C-alpha cells in the first residue's frame, strides 16, 4: 500500500506501520533510553568548556592586565 492508495482524509496515525522483522520483539511498554548517555556527554563537555573559558579569561587578565569586550561577552554568555 502506498500513500497514493489511501482515500482522501485518512488519519495516518491510525494506519499500522507493519509487522516487525523476523525475531524482533517490539517493546512499547519500556523502551531503552539514551537519556543517561546524553546527560553524561553533556556534563563532560560542560566541564571541558568551563575549564577552557576559565583558562582564557585568566590568561587574558594576567597577561594583558585588562579584560576586553570579547572576554566580558564570553563570561556573560557562559554564565547564562
């Protein structure tokens, strides 16, 4: 059945998707989640970003003795 075979006004959410492949059991009750993986990767990259931002601001303030507008914007954006 193709999309052209459907009558006009059909509710596509009510049409079944088909049978799963051989030896595949669908799990709609408690499907596996990648939430813990995504959270771990986000935390890791936030820590790395924090280290680099702190290093950049520290080096610019200690070497140039002044924080430029780019450093102020970076600190403001990172704080939000």
